[in-house]
C-alpha cells in the first residue's frame, strides 16, 4: 500500500468512526439521512482503496478523489 493510499485509508476510517458517533446522537430525519449517505460513501471509498484493482484496471482510473 502506498503512502497516499495509507493516508486516504486512515482519513476514510476516521470519517467512518465520526459518522458512527454522530448516528448515536439526537438527529433530525434530514440530518440522519445525510450522515447515513455520507457513511455509505466513505465505506465505499475505503473499500475501493482496499481492493486497488478491479477487472484488471486500477480503481483510481476515471474517479475524482476528494481531499475533504
């Protein structure tokens, strides 16, 4: 795993932990839906890093990477 992949993996992992903590608090339906959506996106991004090659192509090909 490259240094960049490792850093991205840690960032996504921390975001996932934060979203799980937020889901344990009192939230409106809109807030809960937003956090659940973001949690799903972070989990998908982390899974994509963990499996760098899909169908013989690099997982980062054609995919924008967010730094936020």
